[in-house]
């Protein structure tokens, strides 16, 4: 009974709809005319940037004292589309440089820029080519780890064209117009040397301690860092005897350096160096030689995640200087951002460091 009634109601509704359709003529579609074509939505008008800030060549500040404000970030994002940030990497092989460059790239993209990394693969000539390539592309900012000896003239060319250059790991490009955002090279060397010397004094009190330093003589700044390591280590413990400086900086070089050193100095007790990249290779060579914790100690710079894990695990890797590479990359882009947002920026922004010796 209910089904019959529903069918009847449905039939009646269809009949009414059919009648209404027959009574109401369907209007013809309007004839399109050129004036009726769809008009594209205009792009939003960028908020005008203020006059750029100035690079102040006197004094320096610690990095966390110059954050980007929310208003500055909004202003940058409204004007960054299509603009290039070029990053000249010394290498992407070590964890330090990988974190440094990728964090800068990520921060630049977060602010709306296009960012590119050019890996020079520890080749000065290629680093210069990378920088010159970014200049020819019309980059708005270039970040580099290279020194004045390698890229000074090119940086001067870039800054004369209005390109903001930020140097990380060193300060030699300040005279060519660059902003420095870096740990202090000598400070980190002194911190590493002091930590290593104090550890040796506490572990082998009154005993002669043969030590080596893994340096990288291709760069003047790294020679200065190794000099600082040696000076502070001897001040902290005069019983330390630096029996040699060997080329490190990269894992494979560190392996070879320590293997060579052990052949000449089988009683080696202390391995220090200009970064964890080379020191981790040195540690690997010590393990292969059967050395044990308490017998030999390794102190590095950068606090690569692998080095920190070894320190926390109670191995021969006893300490490192945390140079905050990821924070350095973000600070470099922020310093540039403040400048183009109309705020003044100190010529030297120092990245603070700390010594890590385990949990």
C-alpha cells in the first residue's frame, strides 16, 4: 500500500516538472563578444621595500641579538619571489658544511626566495666559478665560505652591483664589502686546544703526552685555527708535546694522517684537529689499530652528530667544540633579510660556541 502511494507521488512530481519545463522556454546562451572575455585576476601588488639598511663596520653582535621581526619577514616574503640566493659551498661531504648550506637554503626558501647550492668540492678555482656564476645570474644574495685570497675581487664586483655577500667561517671578506656571520676562528681553536689540554692533564697527570693536530694547510684561516689549538693546548698542559701536524679536514685524509702518525709515534695519546670531518677519520684509524679509551683521546671541532654519539658512548672521542652550523646558515640569511628590510646590520655577527664533553 505504502509503495503504491510513493509511486503515485513520484509520478505526479515528474508530470508537474515536465509541464513546467514545457511552459518555460529555455533561454538561448548569450553570444560571446570580445568584451565579455574572462579577465585574469591581477597579481597582488608587492609592498614597497624601504631603503636598504647599512652595514655597520664598527663593533659586532652575537647572532641571537638580531632576529627578524614578524613585520620584516612579511615584507621580505612580499618581495622575494623570483629572486635568487646563491650558496657557494666549500664541500657537501662533511656534516658541518652540509648542515650549514642546507639550513641557509631552507631559510631562504622559507622567506620565498629561490636558493641554489654550488658545491666547489674543496677546489678554490671552482669556488670562484660558483660565485661568478651567481653574479651572472643576478643573485640578490650570495653566501660563501671562501676567503679573500680566493674570491676577494669577485666579492667586490658583486657588492658594487648591489648583491649582498655574506661570508661564513671567516672574516677576510669584510674589506671587500661582505657581511661576516661566523664563529670566531681563533676562539674555536682556543676552545678546542684548551679542552684537549685539560683532558690530558686530568687523565695523564704529570706524564708526557704525544699529540698531533690534523690541520688543512690549503687555507690560511685553518692554519690560524690549528695554531690556536696548539697554543691553547700547551698553555693548558705544558706536558703535551705536539709531535706533528698532518693534513686532515676530510675523513679519508684523517684516516691516512693517523695511520701515518701511528707508524712514526706508536705511543700517540692525543689527536686534535680543525674539524670533526677529519678527526672522525682519525678515530677510525685508531680503532683499526686496536687503541682503547683511556689510551688515546680525540678532540674535534663542529660537534658533528656522529662525533656527539661517540662522545656520549664513552669512546676515545672525548670532546668537541659546538660551532652551530645550522644556526649559522639561518643567521646568514636573517642578516641579509634585515638589511633589505631596511634595518642596519653589523659587519660582524658572531656565532657563539661551546665545548661539549658528553652528557
